[in-house]
């Protein structure tokens, strides 16, 4: 009788262990599939969105080029573009000759899934003030994966419709996620009045985390009429 009960208990325990192991394996597969989605499928989706954005942007450039111009750089647009639309093409030579991303208007999850996003409350490209841009370091094409390689004196080229703006990097820093003053017209100086055009790039730090923010600060050094997109 005692052996029978023990045998039955052993069978029940074995069944529980096997069921638990199967659940763990199933859960592991689900987690793995989700990781594959984040790393691979999100990149595919972002790449497709960038193709569409670049086509639209180049169409705008062609239309602007067909319009008679005085060859004098135009005043940067003051009207906010539609959220999710492509507003400029950004290039950072330090990150490679083929590093080129269409910047979209807005920084919601949906918008950043399409590429680097412009903070709507900040200046437009070329405007006096602070042109703020955010982007992913991991997943969704990871546009700023290696932004930590950027150094003081490097250039960031922003091609808007009609004009191309070149910014030079002043410094980089790591800050807390709550440090929103980096996006002020004069970063870190709420009482200061902007007198020149600045650039601030914001991304997560470390690359696969979000406990801090890696910031790149720069200022406008050149404006050229026309676009290279």
C-alpha cells in the first residue's frame, strides 16, 4: 500500500515536472520569436518605410528644383509639417559614407519606427533655435547604433527641401532621461534667448538599454542652396 502511494506520487511529480518543462520551453520559444521580431522584422519594416519616405522626399526636392529660384538660401519653413512625413535627409560622415536617414516629423513610437524623428516643439532644420532629433540605437533599423563614435568637430549634414545645412559637433554627453532641458533653444539655459541654429541628437544609452540618454550637441556652420538628396 505504501509503495503504491509512493509510486503514484512519483508519477504525479514526474508529470508536473514534464509539464513545467514543456511550459518553459514553449515560453522560451515565444520569447525567442519576439526577439527575432524586434531585431529582424522591425528592421525590415523600417527599411521599407525609409524607401517610401525617400521617394516622397526626392519628389519634393525635384518639385522645388523645378521652381524658379534666386539661388539665395530660403528662410527655413516655420509651418510644422504633418506628423510622420519626411522633412529632411541626415548624413553623418563619421558613421560611414552610406549612413543616410530620412528624418520624420514626430517622436512617437509609430514615428520612430519609420526612422529618426524630429521633436515637433523644437526648431526646424536651419532655423535659429535647437533642431532636436531622436532615434533608436537598437531595433527599427538602429540608425544611431554607433552614434557614440561621433566626436567633437565631426559634421552632421541635414538636407531639407531647397537647402542643405551643415552642423559641426560641439560635444557629446550622457544624461538622465529626465534631462529635458537639452531640447531648449539654448540647451541647459532656460532663460537664454537663441541667437544661432543648433542641433541636438538624442538616443538611448547604453545601446541595448534605456537607463540614460546619449546626447550629441552641434551648431550650424554652413547653409547651401539646393539639396543633395
